[in-house]
């Protein structure tokens, strides 16, 4: 306001400062309201990643080999052996029961999973 040398310029600077302050206050209040939802979403994401990691670790142990080659490409031979191991009725498709048996075989003690997860 010192640069503007007029009272109207000073009033404008104070008004702009007030508007910015109120906007920041409203933003902070909204963040505080939605913070539990944000935290819950982050925890669900981490839980999902942990489940996927456990699934991949279990599949790697059952396949008796690495699922990926050193260059990062999938090792199709190992994946085919793993699929043949999981496909109990050898029909070329994984049924719901076969997938359930696979997931039940994984140890998820560290995670608090409910039935829906």
C-alpha cells in the first residue's frame, strides 16, 4: 500500500489481502473436514498394495522361479508352470474356486482383512 500513495490504493491492497486470507482459511477448514477421508483412502491404497505384494510373493514361491526375467519381461515358461499348478482341473481356465484356494493359501496375518477385502 505504500507504493500506491493513495487511500483508494491502500483500501484495494487491504481488500485483496482480506480476500486471500479468507480463501486460505476456507481451504484449511475444508482440508480439516476431508482429512479423515484422505487418510482412509491412503490406508486402503497401502493395504491393497500390501495384498498384491503378498500375492506376488506367494506366486513366486509356488512357481519355483522368477516371474520376470532380468530385463523386466515376463518369463512365460514360469508363468505357464504356475498357471498349470493353480488350474487344478486342467481345463485351461481358472475358476472362482481355484482363485479362492490360491488366495486362501496366502498368509495375510499382518493385514486386518475382512471378508469383502
